[in-house]
């Protein structure tokens, strides 16, 4: 596979890793808010999400800084997407009659 495709896949993988990390954070906050053991939710979630992302970065980079940079760029871009999606979902939840 050509290097151009590998770089494109690295960026896409970073986006996927970011979606897992930030989507998992959003899910954790929602679950922990209704739990009596909120600190446990946050600690376990942080450990799992960080482990997944670090292992993913290591696997994607393969010793190449270019791939690592694009993977990180995809990770940050997915952060922006998740923030936008969850902010819109939060506004919709606040507008419901139950709130």
C-alpha cells in the first residue's frame, strides 16, 4: 500500500480513536451522574480510554512520526465533532417537558 494511503488511514484511525475516547467520556459522565459510585466510573473509564488510545497511537504510528501526527490530528478533529454532537444533544434534552 502506498504511503499516501497509509497516511490517510492514520488520520482516519485517529478520528476513530478520538470518537472512542471522547464518546466514552460523554457516556461515562451520563452514567456516573446517576450512580452512587461516580468516582469509580471516572477512574475505570479514564484507565480504559487512555489505554485504548495509547495502544492505538502506538500501533498506527509504527515508528513513523508522520503517521503519529496525522493520527493525532484526526483525534483532535473528532474531539470537535463529538463536542458539537453532544452539545446539540444536551440542548435537546434540556428542552424536553420532563426537564
